[in-house]
């Protein structure tokens, strides 16, 4: 099993999941094993409850984990990257998602609304695409007929017109099929509520427009459920109308939403998706296996973010004294980083890299060899540092100006390639004095270290409770660098 030292700190955003789906899932207790359980995918490398991790999933994650990240600048080197260490991270994340389900985070309004909107967009797209495919046909006869009646149209323009006509026809059919009815008597109330949120926010805001949090927090449940339209099997509420408002870039939001007519015009546009969703459900598209799998994955990811957010939101900032002490203890991490200015010849494989090196050793000019062999024929020399080179930095730093190193590996595109490296300049790290800027850097590094320690303990606790299975025989031959060599741009 190969081991790589990493400098990565995984930064995680925050977000969202589907309303109403609250599953109480407990973690089974199992001993680790080298043999995969029956019923799992053939390339499974681990199992947690009824969830499996495949070799492909592990390999994809390994390629990401060996790369340095922007936030690594002030972080201490992390533990080595091995297939097992990364696999345990994946399993811990799955355990955290399960814990989020158990804690009921899927009922969070922000999570539920976001996932529901994503699912509805997918369903609407499925209906629209299938309808266009069914009604346009493969011979494009309707497009050709339109061009005969209007020769000024290009082929692409004619296709756009025909598609629009088909979708307009579909909308009329769905309006009739689902008995869509707008409740115009409620439009004035909607307009007044809009003006209240816009001009009289409950909490002061610097923005001059309505925010999503206002829709969640400042509307009463009665206001949120105010129906603006009904259709067979559902209704379109004021909450959904405001979600549509907030999805519009503020400068482009209509200026007449303070009037019943303005409310109605925006409603007209917003009702298209609910009609398509109703049709999608009538066709059974909401049970599509891929859709359900994608939604489940989306839920898991958003639950992970939510669990992390909730687990770490109470972390306090360090005092001024703690910050300074932390800086002094780790001064080398806050120094101006050492840099190397490089000129490089990127090669398609090791054989070509060795061939290019042999030509250089024979006295050939570096630029000439680059034009003959490099994947990048033209390259302006530029400085690099440990923050960009990651696990390859130590080897590069051993070089001296005018020395050619190689073949050595390096990050190329989204993968790894062989290269020859000519050192042009070498600049050692430079210590920095304690200042407002370095204090700020030290403060955030201190907080991130506390955050990572807290999460590491939490992951360890969850994994001990869930006792995942790792199929060791299936990961012992995995080499992250060898995998990365097959990825990325050629």
C-alpha cells in the first residue's frame, strides 16, 4: 500500500435537503473484514450499513486528496494519504450523513426547500426534453416546413421557434389537464406582504432587496401557505412565489410586485415548473432510479454539511494573547513562503521524459527540447511554492539554480504527468514580523485547527459506533499517484 504525505485541509460549504423525508437510521455493529459482503457492488471496498464505497469512488477521492489546496498555506502538514485513511474519511462522512438523518436535519426548512427545488427542476426538464423529442421527431420536418414559410430563418433559429411552439402547446394542454386556476383574490395580499418584506424587514439588512432568510423567518405559517393558484393534486403558495422572487438577480426583479398585476405576471412565469412536475409525477418520472439515487446523494452531501455546521458553530475565536502565542509557536508557517522559479518540459509518459532528459544530458538546448517533446510548447517561467506543489515540493527544493531535475512527477491539469524541471531561481522562506495581517492569519489558522480537531474526534466516535467493514484485500494494491497518472488532460 502506498503512502503519500498530504498538506490538504478539506474546506466544506453549507446547505440543503428534501422536506418530509426523515429516516431514523442506526449504525450496525460489525467487525472489519477482508471479504466483501454479499449483495454489494462487485467493486465495493467498504460498507457502512446498507451503503457501500466502490473502488472507483475511492480512487476519485484519492486523486483529489493528494493535491494541495488554497487553504493549506498556514496549516500544519496532515497525516499521510493512504487508501485506508481516505476510505475512513469517506466512511466517516457517510456516518455523519446518517447521523444528520437521525437528528432530523432533513426537516430543516432551508434544506428541504433547496432539495425540493432541485428535484422539481430535474423533473420539469425530463418532461420538457421527452416532449420535444417525441413531437419534433428525428427528421426535423417541422423545422424544414417553417423555413419554407420563412426563408430568412437559419436552421438554428427555426429549431428554437419550433421548440418554443411545442412547449407553448404543452403548457396549454397541461393547464387544461390539471385544471390550473389562479386565485387572483389573494394577489393584493401577496403584494402588500411583498412591500412589508421589502421596506420593513424584521431584522436590519444592508441589502435593498428581499433575502431568502426573510422568506423563511418573517412570513407566518399562514402567509407561507397562502394559495395563489391551485391545480389537480396541488397548489402554488406565497412561499413558492417568494422563492421565485429570490431566485431572480436583484437588479432584474420586476418593479411592479407591489401590485396585483405584477404578482400575477410573476406567478404566470412561475407556474410552468409546477405543471411540468405534476405531469412528471403522472408519468412516474419521480420514481426514476437515477433521479432517486441522485436525490439521495444530494441529501447525504447536504446533511454532511449541516452536521459539520452544527458541530462547529460554537467555536470561539482565540484571544489576542492566544493568537500571538500561536503565531510565535508556528512562526515558520506564517513566513513568506520559499519559491522556485521553474521552466518545465511536460511529457506524455516516462519513456518520453527519459528520452528528453537524454537529449539534455547530451548537450541539447532546453528550449529546443521543450518544443520537440513538451505537451506545452510555449511556457513562461513562473514561481511555485509548497502551496502549489504539495507532495512534490521537497524533491524540487533539493535542486539548485541552472540544474535540471527529472524525470519527476507534477500536477498537470486534473492529473499527474512526468516532467523535466529547470531551476531558474531559488528564494528561501522569509520570516514575517507579527502584524495585524499575520495576526489575522494566525487567528484563522488557530480556529481551523480547533475545528479539525473537533471534527476528527467526532468522526472517530461515529466510526467506533458504526463499525464499518473495510475489504482490505481490495485496496492493498492501490497507488494514488499511479491512478493520478491516468487522469487529467493529455
